[in-house]
């Protein structure tokens, strides 16, 4: 068919371009499932202890809203599915959203798609190639998840159900992203629509699972979990995911044939004739560009803190009395409740670092899209432009961290009635801000000196995550643990704040940011 001429060439080019993105998402999602199996196996010293913990989880509405319907929680497989499936679906949804966006709407928005179409290329070839890449990437992730669980020794049927379910979720959300790309004329709006669908799917599932379960059937994530991996597998809910993928994908193709390349079916809204006062400064512009991202991270992490706090004083019954539990949460004679919430604060701080790194790398996307050079051609100095983004990163990180700790404290208050933990929980997350800012400073340094390598800052976050959460139980060497800035910060409220380490890490973060700004001032802007 002439409409598909050149599809194979595009597929090869897209696979080469996406190989690292797919690799790291595959590793991350696979580790998400595998790590749950590893943590559960050593956590409970007896089946009776496992049964008591499962019974506590089954009656915790916050747990159910956060993870999913409680099925077979007194088994390793049931715990893996419960703890990982919802987040695995969201993670693969983000992966396919980025894949579809970069090969469809982003190419049209930049003008490269029109240039490519001047050659002998079929009208539907680029979009079809993007669909095939999404199919391949989803299959790779699903196969890796299933294979890792089988290799760990879990039942084959449940492992396959998890792998097939997460792959079908990827196809479903990929088709939604493809449909969104036909509606809007900007990549950012397309990501916004797809992200909203992901968020609504999660919320519908959460409300439905806590309630009578009806709303869960309006969520693709709920359909995936309805396949019952490790709890009496059933495969027909996967057909719902496949049907939605076919319906959304077919609609996207029909809409694509009715619109002009480069535009969306929804017309772009014209901006005001004159910019408001807030946009007439570097700080105001940076805030305008990042405010939506900030709001999303702030709300998500506040709710995450609320969910952790709602566990309340049930930690000992949930974790059991095994030495492994105390080693994971670093108790070692310290109250297990304080030790758990110290680890929870660390996990939430590592998530806050996701916002900090994304915010620090936002100037790179502006530069890659060609919007920086016209700005710097005016009277706006390079340093002032970059300092505006730095200020948003700094203030946004602090505010999100406070909201995260506040959410944890409020969740604890709602369950236990103890308001005395609100302050310590906020302090626990704030004490880790220097480590978050150091990772943001590393991202800014890479952007200022080696912009093509700026994405390596995400690997630094992954390293910190693995070292801080798995280093103690896996007995990593001390020198490797010491590479993470979070290793040197306090374990508050389980231990007093180490002011010296806090100041040193802050100074290192400031040094990295300063070197990044200096490097940006001296290099060419492209």
C-alpha cells in the first residue's frame, strides 16, 4: 500500500533512536516486580506471620486505594501483583506515551515530519512505524516481567498473566496517546491528555477497589488487575484492554486522514496580544513553563505521603518480626515505627528528586526546541535566564518536599489521632532536601557542560534508589553506599539531624549548580 511506503525504514530508525529509553524502562519495570518478590520472601519468618500481615493489609482502605484489590496477599505472587501491578501499568503507560509523542506530534511540531514527507514516504508510514515500536516495546517489557518472575520461582501462569497484562496495558495507553496526538497541535498538550487518562484510570480503580468495585471496570488498570495473576488467573479481561487499544488506534487513524499534517483537530487557542507582567522576567517565564509539572508532582507526592501516613501504628503487624524486616528498615534497636517512616521519607524524597531533575533539565528541552536562542538574542542575559529555572527548581523542590511530609503526617493523624508526628514527618523529608538538590545540581552541571549527556542524571537517581533501599540487606560495600548523598544525611526521626552533613551536601549542590551555570555561559547554544 502506498500509504505505508517507507514504514520499515522508519521502524529501524525509531528502534535505534529509542533503544536506551526502552532498555531503561524495561529494567525499571522489571525491577519493580522482581524487587517485590525479593522483599516478600525474606520478610516473614513463618506462614502464620504472613497470614496475620495479609489480614491487616486486606482491611486497610489506604493500602487498597494505593495498590489495588487485595487478592491472595498471604502468598508471594499475590503480594507481587498487589504491590506492583498498578504502578507497572502507569510506568509502561508513560513509556509508550513518550514513544508515541516523540515520533508523531513532536516530529510534526518541529517541522521535521514535513521535511521527511517531501521524499517518497507514505502518509501513514511514520505513525504506523510508531505503533509497531510501541508493540515491540510493550512485548519486551511484558516478556521481561514474566521471565523475571518465572526465574525467581513463582508459578508460570501467574507470571505470564502479569507479563501479558502489563504489555496489554502498554498497548492500550499507547493507542490513547496516538489518539491524543491527533487532537492537539502541541506535544505538551498531547502528553497532558494522555497523562490525564493515566491519572483518571488510577483514581477510578482506587475508588472502585475501596468501594463496591464497579468503577474499577471503567479503568484499564482495573482490567489488568482483574486478570487475577496468582489468584486464579482469568484471561478475558485482557480482551478489554486489547479492544480499547484497537478502538482508540482505529479512531486515531481515521482522524489522521481528516486533518492536515502539522495541525490538530482542536484548533490552537491564540495567546493574548500582550504578555502579562509575570512573563516579562526570566523567573516568571520559567514558572509559567513549569507550573503544570509542579502541580502534578505536588499533588501526586502529597497523596503518596498521605497513603504512607495512613499505615499508622500497624507497622509491626505488617512487617513481622524477622531480622530481614529490621535490616531493610534500618531499625537495629530503634523503634520500628520510626524506622519505617524514616525509610518512607527517604522513598518519597527520592520521588521528589524526580521533579527536581525534570525541572533542572527543562532548559534543555527549551533549547532543543529552538526557543532559547531567540530569547537570548534580546537583552536577556544567559545567566539570568538559567537562574530563573534554578529558582523554580529550588523553590518547587522545597514546597513539594514539605507537602510530602505534611501528607504523611496528616495521614498518620487521621488514622491514629496523634498530631505530634506532623512536625517530625515534615522534618524527616526536609532533612533530605540537600540530597535532592545535589541530584538537581548534577543535572544542571551536565546540561551546562555536556547537554547531550544531561539525561545521565536519571541514572544517578536510579543508583541512589538501589543503593539506599537495597544496599543494607544486600550488604553493599561501604564505599559504594557512601557515593549516594542520602547515605550521609540524617535518618530523622529515627536519629538526630546531622547538621554538618546537611551543610556539606548543600554546598556540594550549590557548587555543581554554579559550575553548570558557568559552563552554560561559555558554550554555544543550539
